[in-house]
C-alpha cells in the first residue's frame, strides 16, 4: 500500500493508491465485460461475502448496537476540552481496531475464503483504512485544527 | 492450455516489461485486426483465491497506467488462442471498438468515504439536541427496564446518521462530479459508508481530480476517512447495451 496523501505548500493533494483485496473483489467479480459461457471459475462463497456485508441494516439488534455505541461515547473528550485529547482518543481507538466494523467483517471473510497466501499484506488489510498511510495521518492530524474550525463555523 | 483473458485493448498496446498474471504466467496478447486481448496461460478452471484476484486486478492496473483497456470480469477462461480471436475479438468487434473509442484517454478513479464510528456518532449528537437529551434520560433508567427505549433511541440515531451520511455524500459527489465524464455509484456496505463512487476521468484532468479529492479528505478528516483508488480500468463504465444477448 502506498502512501496516499501528500501535502504541497498550500494545498492538500490526494494521490490514488492500488486497491486492496476487498476493493478488488467488489469490482472484478461484479463488473467488467463477460462472455457467459467462458466464465469458468467457481464463485461459490462470493455471494456469502456480499450478503454478509449487507446484513448491517434494520434489525432491533442493529439499533441496540447504535444505542450502545452512542452511550459509550465519552462526550467530555470532545468539544471545548481541546483538540489534542480528541485526536489521542481517535488514534487509540483506531489501534484497538474498533472502527469500521462492517468492512472489517468483509475483509476477514475474504481472507478466510480466499486463503492468505499473500501474508505480507494481511496486516495491512486488517487495519482500519484511516491508519494505512502512517506518515500522512500525522499530517492530517496537524492540518485538522483548521478544518475543525472551518467545519464548526459552517454548521 | 486454456487462456485467462484480462481485457481488451488496441493491437498497438505496449505491455510493461515482465508483466505477470495469474500463477505468475507471462501476459501476452492475442491480436486481430486492430484489437488485442490480454491473456496468460491458466488451468481449466482457475481458483479464485486472493492471489489470483489480485493478479487480475494488478495486470489491468499496470496496463491502464498508460493505455486504455476494457476490463473483463474475473474468471473468463477460453480454451485456446483461436477461440479468443474468434469468440471474443471477431464476434464482438463492433461493440469492443465502440467502447474503446468512447473510453479512449480515460481512467477510472474510485472514491470511498467512510465515517469513523465514534467520530460520526459524536457529530450526530452534536447536531441533534433531542438525541443528546434522550441519551441523558436513558442513562437514568435501569438497563433492563430500558430495552425498548434503547432500541428506539438507536433507531433515531441510525436515522440521523443516515441523514447526515446522505447529506455529506451528496455534497462530496457534487464537488467531484463536474470534474469527470461520468460517475457510477457503488454499494454502500454500512451506514458508515457514505460514498463509494467510480469516476471516469480524462487522463489530463487527473491532477485537478487529485486536488479535489485532497480537499475533500481534508474537509471530512474529522469524521471520516477518504480512500482514493486508481487508476483503474473503467470497470464501471463498460456496461453493455441491453438487448445484446451475447453479453451478460
């Protein structure tokens, strides 16, 4: 995975990065040209994977999870208490891998199904996406105080 | 030996040196009258493990760096070279030719924006004082008595999150759409996924698009993460005309 963001003197430029396994699964099994009779590969397991990712919506359990997630938020970490603590909090929870639950599920499933013969990027796949370019997230953090001010002003 | 087909380009395509496909087999071309299929040798029915899926995508990504390529769906295996020439290139020449001209000089860039759970929920509470009050009220009710109230509360939170996500998603799309030729929205896998859109972008407009995505990453940095993928072959823009029975 390459670093996907750089900062020029006065402008934040994002550069596209190669796709991960989950991104690849999403496009190459579902999109692209097909001549039906020549598709030879067995796609057993792929359906499962898509369904798995979609069960997130609309059940009481889901709503209870939302309630639980909101209830455990420590709002004292937010707002006026200052940015550094908030950012520390985000980094910490990222490290525990609490974020992006659903996507995580898909990826785990994907590696189960397809095997993990490519072990060196396994770690990379399982990490929450936001932490992937470690150098750029540092930059993002440093640039966030201005964006925070701006967003608050807008809302 | 059967051939796995990656995609179709013009016959004057220049493949990157040492381009390897599935099972590390060298990628070559089968050409016919101006069109070329990118192929490599493979077993009767190739496996769809991580390595093979990634190899298919990487071959296409490397070729599209410099040239227009129409991507095939993964798993298209034809018995031999004459079949590739005849059943693919000759049989579908008009459509392939049209698509290649239409997509000439373009790449696909995909933008995915995902909220970070805690940050997004915090923002939801910030924007909705009634939800904040509801949360406080629920905190004072014993847990076992609050089951249905909690579900109700969660439902409200989910609804508010969805409203926020669709508003943010629309705003981001509005900023990027003017910079592309076409865009195709993909599935949103969870309420935290607010944008998953493929953009068809002219090569010469890529820098401007990079800048626009950079601006979005910065603006939404506080609640979410922007993932920016590409350049990809135009996976989402090779849909075939309805009514052509040869294509699925």
